[in-house]
């Protein structure tokens, strides 16, 4: 008998919503332009797209890291223990 663990993978990724006048609009993986950034959050088999409310990749990545930390089970447990 094997214990099966359900995969609880959460992915938070930054993507760019290119404007029609952006010179890099044909390159879907280009993120360094000043177009709007958004987060794609995949968890529990569902996909959510949330605006990063930023045009800077660095700001969007900081927001993504915050979202990843909020969903980290180890960090959650540590906060629970502290309380």
C-alpha cells in the first residue's frame, strides 16, 4: 500500500498584456516593455488572472513573490505557531 499525496502545486507567474503600439507585441514572452503586467495564478486546478497594477517587471515580480509567500504551506504553519 502506497500513500498517495495529492499534488498541491501553485504557480504564480507574471505576464505582459502588450499594447497594440508596443514594438514587442509579437513576442509573447517579452516582459521588459512598459505595457501592463498581470499575474496568472494556477491553484487547485483553476486559473485566475489578476492585474499587477504595474508597468514595471520588477514591481510585478515583487507582487508575485508576495502571492507565492502567502500560499507557502511552511510559512503558513510557522505563522500559526507564532500565534
